[in-house]
C-alpha cells in the first residue's frame, strides 16, 4: 500500500481529517478514495480539517469543499496553529475552534438525538482509562432503518433484516443482529461486532466482508466478529476470555 | 362517541389486505357493530367486488372530496347488513388524487356515524399508504409467512413507529400448517418474533377464500370453515374479547382425499 496521505477519524463532533502528506493533491486524492469507499457512511456528515502547521489557502479550501459537496458533506471547522489559515477559515465563515458543547454527528435523515457526554475526569490514585463514548440506542431497528455514527454504537434491541448499523468504531447489539453491520467503517480494523445472536445478512469490518455460512442455525449464543489475518472470524463469546 | 378508525396495511402487495378488510368489516357487522369500510386503493378498487356491492356504486370517495355528492351518497349500503357501508375508491383516478388531510377528514366524518371505520390501504409505502394510515388509531399489519412479506411488514411497522406512533397489531395470512410442520414455511412464532408486535389474527390458506370473494360473499359468512372462523375471531378481538388462538391444524387425511386442500 502507498504511504497514507491523511487520516480520517470519527468523533462526536464530526469527521476529523488530518493531512499527513505535504502534497495537497495527494491529500485530496486520499480523501476522495475514502469517501468513495464508504459513501453511505459519510454522506450528509460534517468535516473538521485539523491542519496542524500546514497552511490552508483559499485555493486549497475551495478544492476541499468541491469534493465534500459531491458527497453532500459540509466543511464545518478548520483547526490550525497557523495565523494565516485561521484568518482564511474565519473569512469563509468556518469555525476555528470546536465548541465545548458536543453535538452528535449524524446524517440529516437520522432522528436519533445524541446526548452530550459528561466530562469524565478520573479522580484520585492511578488514572483509570476513561474509556470511549458510544451512541446508545434502545429500540428495534427495522427494515429500511439505519444508524450511522462515527463512533461506537450500542443497540439494545434487535436489528431486523433490511436494517443496518454503520459505525466508525465497535458495534455491540444486545439482541439479534440480523441486518447489516459495518464496524470500523472509517478504516479501523480492530473494530468488533458483538451480538447476542449474530446471524447477519452481511458483516463488514473496515474493508473486509463476511457472510455467515448459509447453514447456520439460529442459536441464541453471544458471538463476536473481528478481523484476524485478513478475514472476518466469528467466535463464540465464551472462548474469548 | 366517535368510532374507531382502523387501517389495514402490508407494504407488500397481494398479501390479503382487501380480503381481510371485507371479512373483518362483515364480521364486525355480524357481531352487531356499525361499520364503514373505505377503499383507499385509488385507481385499483377491489373492495366493492369482494363485498358483492360493485353494481350498487353511484358515487365514490373522490366525488365526495370534490364536492360532487354528499357524504351519505358516497356510501354503499350492504345488502346483508343494513349497518354496514362501503365507500368505494375511484377507479379512474391516480393514487395521488387525495391528500392526507382530505383522507383524515373523510375518516373522521365516517367515524361520527359508526362504531368502526376500516380503511383498506394500497400496497407500498408511498403516498397511498401514508394517506390510508394517517387517520388510523390502530393499524392491522398483514404479512404472509414468507421472508419478503415479513420484511415489508417490518418496514411498515418502522414507518408507523417513526412517523405517527400509531399502534400496530399483526395478522398472519395464508398459513399452510402442513408446510409449517415440515419446516418449509415460517412458523407464526418466527414471524411474531421478528416483528415484535402483538398478534391479532392467524388465517390459514384456503382456496375457498378466493371463490367466496369472487362471488361477493366473503368467507366469514360461512362460520363453519376455519378461515371464516379466523376472521370472526379477529372481529371479536377488535371488540375487546379475549379469544384464544386456536392452533392451526393441517387438513386431515380425509379432507385431503376430498380434495378441499
Ligand atoms: N388466506 C388465503 N387463502 C387463500 N387465498 C387468499 C388468502 N388470502 C388472500 N388470498 C387471495 O390472494 C389474492 C390477493 O388478496 P387481496 O386482493 O386481498 O390482497 P391485497 O393485499 O389487497 O392486494 P393488493 O396489494 O393488490 O391490494 C386474492 O386472490 C385472494 O383471494
Ligand atoms: Mg387490495
């Protein structure tokens, strides 16, 4: 694989783009490829360009917006240490700082409200890992319905055939997973899909596809799917101690 | 007190909505209730044929909406039960000839007159379905025990939950007990498990249903048949009676010999 030109990361506030390459053309090309690969996921979302010291000129900004427009995405904020970039972003009506209050990043057609996560401040002694935030949804996800979220998704309920969850992180279903699940949709191969009954139409983790064997019985036994050596493997819960 | 407005929907076409509307409408009338059945399948009307009232139609729902007739004139009285009426769909118009607001006002007007207003929804999840379900206090979702139909029913339940929060009950139609026994057909439990809504009716497959509909004498009038009883049971449950679900039995060896199945 070629050198990565950028990273994309799902956060509570939006998709964060961080250029790695000095060549803006490479960054744009990499972005375009990523958007193409997971179009359903990105569509309607918003982007935060974390430029670091790299300058974002008017021209660069216009070229970035041109790509985002095609995927119905919004350039929402530009974070930078560079005075000139901050100025350019401001004159284009963009945020240059993220608001303290976080808002869910969900495509427009989603009606799930996302609560503001509390500020987790570990107290006293050794600092425990504060963990990561997740979107928790409690309901049956029915045919034609979908949840798209840049972070982890926890669904308490069943995912019926014809429904889908697309998450930037893990997908945990406290119920039957019979629809489509795409974990690590932004490229995270370490993402997991766990369900009490894992009989999905299709599983995807990052760029990998998997389908349960046709003959699988419906058994109510928790299982976990993950990527191992380039394929998706499904393991019963009790072997993962 | 205004009557209860109930819509019969399915998503997928041809699963038995109109048959069920006709039979439940008659069933409720047999139990002494006053009923108006509204055919909301504009352009594809069928309910009149199934109820045997085709040749009595003078005006239809669109005529009423357009102010060409009075409400009462758009109703066709049943020939068997004087308290049962049908409001026919227009046969010659497009599906979008009626708006959601208009459908609501027609249904509410009907509810002033009777105990039950049954609305036969068109297939699909577009405008026609939205119109038919908009006025409903309860939606009877019809599914056949097959994957595609169950999935479409699920879609309908999801839309109802998300948009109007209308309660839904499930009718499983065209069950073939012998196939369920051989595990060649989804069992009612599987369908209920998937859709996670309360069951209100289990109707077996019965070729008599078609011949009865064609004659305009819905099978519910023939109380002796299992399908007729299934429809009457649904009518009873709608009235609040606690009718247990009889297990559907495969036809006996003799019934099969007689060729009725
Ligand atoms: N339980 C049953 N056993 C046998 N045949 C049935 C049964 N229920 C319905 N049918 C037949 O299936 C066909 C379709 O039924 P019907 O017209 O009621 O479906 P529908 O859902 O109203 O269709 P549409 O979506 O076109 O309005 C008819 O020929 C009917 O007689
Ligand atoms: Mg019909």
